[in-house]
C-alpha cells in the first residue's frame, strides 16, 4: 500500500515478546495481564445476565444503571459530582477511550505533548489523526516530569497533553506538585488533557490516586479514561469508560457512536451489580502491592536492581550490573536462554533510548514470580 496512515508502525512489542515467550516456553512477565483467576462472583453475574436475556444492544453511551453506579463511585472516591447522562460513556476498553478522545479533538497539524516512556498506543493515535506528537522524556531514573521542558514545548498549536498515572511502564505516580503544574500550564489556554487512569486502583504505599476527577477546573478540559479489565483482573473483557465535561463528551460520543455504537450488554449488567461490592476495588491496591513486594524480595537474589514503582502492574529493573547488551537483545536472550520474558524499556521511546532497563509484570501468581526469579538467578 503506497500511502499507509501509519508507515512506521509495526507489531506492538507486547505481541512480539508474548509470541517469543510461547515459542520458547518462557514465563511471560512481559505483557500486562494476570495469570490468576478473576472474581467467581463477577463471572456468575455475567452468566446470570446472559441467561436472563440481556443479550441485545444497550444504549450507545452505556447501560444507564452502570453509568449511574460509576457516578456514585466517582463521588465517593473523588468527591466530584458527575452527571451519568452527559459525562460518562462506556467503551470497549481503556485504549479505545484514549483513541476516541484524541480522534474527537485533533485536527491536522495539532500538537500533543506525550511523556516518554509512553504506552505504545498514544503516538500512533496522534499520527493517524494527522497531528504531531511532541515528546518530553521523563527524568531517569525516577521518571519524574520535567515541567520546565513542558512549558518550553507548548506552542499555539498545542491541542492536548496526555498524562498517565499510575504510569505504564514505570509505575510512577503523579504528585500534588505535578497537578499544580498542570493547572498553571493549562490555565487560560485551550489546551485539553487526556488522562489515562486505567490503573487507578493499582496504587501502592498509601499514596492517594490524584485523579483528574478530583479537580473540577482540570476535569472541565479533560477526558479521563478507565478500565474494568485492570480493576477486576479480566483484561480480555475489553470494557472501560471515559468521563469528561458534558461539552467534550458530546464530541467524544460523535466519534464513538459510529465506531463501536454499543458495548457488550451482559458484561455491563454484571458490572453494574458488582460495583455495589466496594471491597472488590478498594482492596486491589494492597493485593497487587504484595505481589510487587514479593517480586522485589526475590529479585534481591539476582543482579537486577529495582527502580521504585508506586502503581500499575509493572516494575522496571536495571540490568546494568549484569550485561552491556542493548535492552532488546538482552530481553530476547533472557527469553531464549533463561526462559523469562520481559519488555525492553527502549520500546516505549521513539528514539529507542536505552537505559539498560526491562519492564517486569508482577500481576502474577506467587509461584509464577518465584519460578521466574529462580531462573533469573542462573544468569
């Protein structure tokens, strides 16, 4: 095809590394999905919804009762008043919500500020809409945001800033200072915010999640994207939602209605009922933090050095004391020779910046993590 819309885009690194893991029968700590079972109760609620005949289209914006429950949840967690009719749309996953938000707002030659290392869908989403990603590198090794550089890169063409907290791939979490900087940079401008908050409940060390939903003046200019898959350990369900101001949501829905029209019905009925069980999401952070801590304790027996992670499914580890290889070669060798699959951090940078760091997913059974670390000790 002579005019590809994404000429420089190949297969995602997650697919590549997962295929390699399968080929070499390696333990896959690359792609971010749990290898333990999700809630039996939620599974049975889905079965019940199907048997009860809830198998036809629901409203294009999402099942009404589900949106109402999400508004209640937002009020309880973030002390914000959300109108479920005009401000919430249910989507087929968080990644779709991000794509739809960007497609709704971007015009040709607009600029979008993206922090790297970046989740791999952001930049193709910008390019396919004829806009330009403006890259800002987080400061290694803590992956903090260099706000002075952000200010320097804002132009009259800046349409949006994408933020992601807890952050994939690093586990960095936004601080109150970051929020204040974001407020001051966007105040009295037309700059919009796309906030990827799919890991909102996967946050550790008693740090509060500074959701954009907490800040009315930011929410006014934001699309905030969430994922049920990450909240309930069912990534394959691909159901999420977006919350925005009524004005922006109107634009979001114009794209959404002609793209997916409506998300699967029975899962929405089940989620609406399951949301009454607040414990299910409130205890998720502690549950996943124990896995992070367990992997950290095991990795002390290896030559890898942990880089702090305060959220998400992921922790980055430096291997500079083990090898001089570039991270892609090292990750491939680990898969083939040691039997453990990770993701090289350079794949989250357009420049393929290589700090000798690999991303590990710790959202796994303890035995999976133990077996992986035993293999890594043999390096």
